[in-house]
C-alpha cells in the first residue's frame, strides 16, 4: 500500500487494490471528472476533464461505424406509449425502468398519451424504418445515433458505471436474410474488440447471454464483459440479434426482387460510452490517479519548469520556448503556477497526462530535458535537438504499450469446477469459473438461481470464441451438460 504520509491530501489517499470504492470516489472528485451534487439521484454532472475524453471516444466509435457503412441520424427523445405496446416482450422488459411524461404546463394539463423518455430506441426507430425502407435496393439499411437514454435504475447508482441517465451510441440495422444479420452481429463484436481493446485498453471477452438475461425481444444477445481483475467483470457493449421479432409488429418490410413483400431481419448494438469511460478509468488507473490512452487524454504533455531562486527567468523562458515549439503538434500545457514542482507532479499525474517534460537550470546547462512517462514513471533524458523525434516515437507507442501492460489473459483468470463447493471457493478466491451447465435456454434458469444463491456469482453465458473446456454434466442438477458456461461476480 502507498505510504500515505508521503501523499498530499490533494492526491489519492487510499490504495485502489485495498479500497476500490473509496479510490473511485476520490478520483471522481480530485481529478474533476464528475459532480454528484445535482440533487437528483442517478443524474450526474460530467465535468470538462471527463467530457473531453468521452467526446474523443464518441468520435472514434462514430468514425468506425461510418467506415462500416452506418449513417448517423437524430431521433426525438420521447416515444409515444402506443409504440411501446406494439412488441409485448419488449415493453414487459423495459416497463419498470421507463420515465413517463404525463402532464405539461403550470396547470398540469394531462397529455392524451403518455410519452416515454427514451430508454432505448427500437420502438422509436422501427416505425420510421417502415416508411423509409421500400425495396431490396434499400438493404442493408444501417443507421446509428449518439444520444442519451434514461432508465429508472433501482440499484445503487454510481457515476459513469450505473445511472439513470447515460450516454451511448445505438446502431439499428435491417437485412434481407438472417445470415446477413448474423454477419452484422459478428461485425459488431469485431468493432467492440477494436475499440475497447486497441483504443481504450480494456480487456474483454464476449459471451452469448442466457435466455433469461437477454435483451427483451431478442433472439439472442451477445455481450462483452470487461475483465476488471480479481475475477470480477463489468458488462460493456452488447449486440442483439432481433430477427423478425420487431420487423413484423412494426411492419419493417421491403419488396424483394421477385416482387414479394418480405420482412427484414434486424440487429441492434449499444456501446454505452459513459459506462466504457468508467470501466477504462477504473481498470487503468493507479494509486496516483488516472492513466489514459494517449489519444483520449485531454492534455497529452505538460511542461513543468523546475524553478530555483535567481534562475526563474532563464527557466521560464526555456519552458515557454518548448511550449511554443510543441503546441502545434500536441495538446500541451505549460504549468507556470506558483505551486512547488512536487505539487505539480502530483496534480498532472492525477489527471493522467501521458508525458511530463521537466526543465530546470541543470537541464538547460546540459541542453537537455527530462521526459517522464505516466503509466510506468520511466524517465528519459533527451537532448533538446532530439526532443521532437523522441516525443513522436514515445507518443506513437504509448497506447499499444499501455495495452500490453493492461492486458489480462482470460485463460489465466479461469478455474475449472465440477462441484458447487469448488466453484464457490474459486469465486471467493477471485477467479472466473468454467463449468458444465444443463442449458442456457429458459429451462436452465432455475440452476442459475442456485448459482447466484449458493456460489455468489452470475452465469455470464457461453463463450462466442473457441471453447477450450468440456464437461459431461451440469454443475447444479447433474443432467447432461449442453454447454460450458462461465460464472463471475459483476460490478
């Protein structure tokens, strides 16, 4: 654990490993990420430092979606109640979470029809798709929107992780065949790996969710679980194969080449950017504060002049010179405040700035600067005339090297279990359990309830990639195992 006597009160005062909850609370406040004092439970103010990174994450995701043929649109935030009633399973699944607008004006005039604040957009978009899609020439039809959604979350809320308002992207696509829809689901998973692992440095694994845990109205749901360490997972983006379950009630149809009217096959995909941000700062951060991928950092380089008495001007002049030289290439900040160098170091480490450039009288005499890399603290002593080349090299490698450092091998997290007691012990020891299971169809839900009660974990589903473990019987009921599932604690 960090020696707290050496840690200023402006820094993190607890160990992330020993008290994650308090660590997270402190980093939200001390790194100026969010403010919970808005006075409505589950509704949080995102402060500039977090908002800048979140906007960068949005841009990366939107660019990738558009590269893969999706077009952007903007839908209203309210959905008429009759739209919800059109797909019975969907409305049953979301009804407990919906915020309803039922009256307007100072006199409280009742609306003729209640309006739902959008919890998700299937029932808003698909009536419009029935107007827009006319022919097979319109397919595939791929659209997305970046927006906020509202759900009445009954559990404990936590900024970024779990709230009643969150920020996401949702893509809704229509295809002529089930095979094409399944290919889109695979593309969604590939995009998730590319964004979350390559860009955001969060290790994930995809599972097909059990039938009792799938998206309301879906044929199947495939969800990415982030491997948060110590056997815990956090659900991040999920992609849903809806088949014709929504196209039929909403009349999302087209005229095929043979002149016949046919229903489309729909998929939807929902990366919650605010939740991904919460996962990223939680997973990558350390006892000094934030660690951010290079492209997502609001400030990429900070210049810290090391001031000595009677040397102020020469050092500050050199610091300004470096700032001017680099500001066209990097998001750079010069800290010429009156704080001590140590206070500046703590502050910018807290903020997760990837590189710190230190310059003092001795460095000027040696015609060098000191570059300090945030994620491992390594120092590089660089001649001034080589600074730009060295920074370019370090910056180009930063996120890839951070990912290598952050990577968790899923197989190393797994412990195989054949009995309830051994599964419980493995979960208590911070492992993810692989075990045989009778079924991830609805008839397996009773066994999943036993797992939750007796093991203290949740059935996450079966792997989408290659399965490496086989079992003869179900861990709970001893019936023949139809699949291998994974059990884990979740945030």
